[in-house]
C-alpha cells in the first residue's frame, strides 16, 4: 500500500461497495467498471475486506488477503460476497439494505512473523494495529485489526482465531504456526 487514499477515493470505494451490494440483493446486473475513470490508486491492485453491520453487529464480512485485481474491483466484488455469500449469515434481504452500514478495509501486504515461542509471538503482536493471519497446513484464518476492539486480550485473540481456523483454541501455544501480520486503512459510511 503506497500512500493513503484521499477522502474522494474513499467515498468512491464506499459508493462502489454500496452499489454492488444493492444490485446483488435486488438481483440486478452490475455494469462493467470503467477503470479509466478512476484514480491510479483505485486502478492499482489492492486487497480489501468489506464488512457489513446493522446497529454495530456483524452482518457479513468477506475479503482477500492478497492483491490480485484493481482495488475498486476488489471492493465491489467483496461487498457483493459479504452480502450474498458469507456462510455465517443468510443472504441480505432488500428490507435490510437501508440499515446496513459498510466498512472498507484496505490491506497492506502480509508479512511473516519470525518467533520461537508462544511468549515471543505475543510480544510481536501490536493490538489494535495488526491484523493477524494464522496458517496450519491447509487451514487459514484471519482477524482484521478492528477485531481487537471486541477481543483486546492477545491470548484470547489468538485462541479465538484458532477456533475460527477450525482447530483447538490453544494450538498456537503447542505448535509453531505460520503467523502473518498486516495493517489496514479502514473507513466506513
């Protein structure tokens, strides 16, 4: 992630996310994105997560950890997926659209954390700053930095992330997992 997005770029991404979500819920086709009309930062490949909430409660969250398409496309695609394909929730209904608030998180490239013990790992994490990815064989899970607001204790944070990955909560203490951290630029409606 080179530089911060301008307020105008953030508003454009939020508009694209809202448009994508509403079209998907109303079963309307999305027009092709005119990348040439966008700023270089929005055309540049970027990774994002789009989070949907209703009254501050999670309603859907989908994203990518690595950049593979233009940021504007990535945000729009993940807004649609968060609304329609988050396995934790039924698809968003038309009646919910006016209550949904969108949040976009633009991710930095993840980097591997070198550590030799579970205590060492805890010391390397920066609560409220780092997003964390845990990998174990073919399993992988992440929590965005915003999750620290709900799970501020680093031990509990890693336990919950292990459970999200589908393994026992304290696996991170017993096995040296691959751990990656990243930061986000977060903005919302």
